[in-house]
């Protein structure tokens, strides 16, 4: 199982129910993976349970094919059902320690820490093995999200865990986030709204190897 949270961390856009919605989602994520995305998080707040299962099964198989990490957002039951590599939980998505116990030691567990190092410390102690901070920039996906300064990443290195940056990240500002200490860049809009998702993913990926 892939176990490294690093590089381009693609968070899926909302996908519609039905065969066509699933096909569009899988095609977009396949393009991101072909461009170098190393992590995919399935995030969908509106689909029916049957559609979420269909999406997650397809994405799980796709990530396995590309050797990428597959994470399910806020749903431990779904992650276990589709044998995902891990789960990501926000502050109101459930107890980290309880999720850790259910997932066992082999699956990944990420936690949203917003702009709060104390929350990150508590998540670390409860069993999270990677930490997400943001919104690092203004985000169209979550316009009301708290803002996390880039200086936070240097401080969070003390946890000795992979650090994920999220919120308003584009190819134009991603270099600053990487330089600040983020191991992974979680991106939705600037990736999946691009006219060429594969090329945009490749550009993000290149930023991790080229100053």
C-alpha cells in the first residue's frame, strides 16, 4: 500500500450521481494522476450513499493502478468498505482516537488543523499521521475558512509528520507554500477547473523538484 503523503494532493470536485457523473469524475482524476498527483482525496457532500460508494470504488481502483494514495474524507465506514488507504477528518467529522482504532495501524489518518498548533498537537497525540493546515490563501471552495499563515509550517515541523497545505493554492503561489515547509499541496479548483487537468497536475508536480 502506498504510504507517503507528499506532492500534489488532489481533492475531488463534487460529482453528480449516475453513470455520467461517475465517468466524469474518474476521467478528471485519471488526468490528475497521469500528470503526477500522488494523493487523491474523495470529498463529496451531496451525493447519495450509493453514488458515493460507486465513486469511491472507482477511485480506489484508479489510485491503485497509478500507485497513488487514496483517502476518503470524513467517512471511516466508506473508507473501510472500499479498502481505501486512509481517511481525513475535520474538526467536526469524528474523534481522531476512535477513528485510529477502527482503521488499525496500517491505514493513514489525516486531520484538519486549520491555523491551530494546539489542535495539531492533540491530533498527533490521538493517532493522526499527517496534518493539514489552511486555508493558506483565500479559497473559493470555503470562502469563510480561517487563514493559516505560512510561518505555521516551520513551527509544525516539530511534530515530525507530513504537513499538507490547503486553501486557494495555485501554480502561481504553490512555490511559496513548498518553500514554507509543506510536504503536500491539497488542490481542488486550480487543478480540476483547468482546461487541461493533466498539464496542470504536471506543473504542480514540477514545482516539487524545480525551485
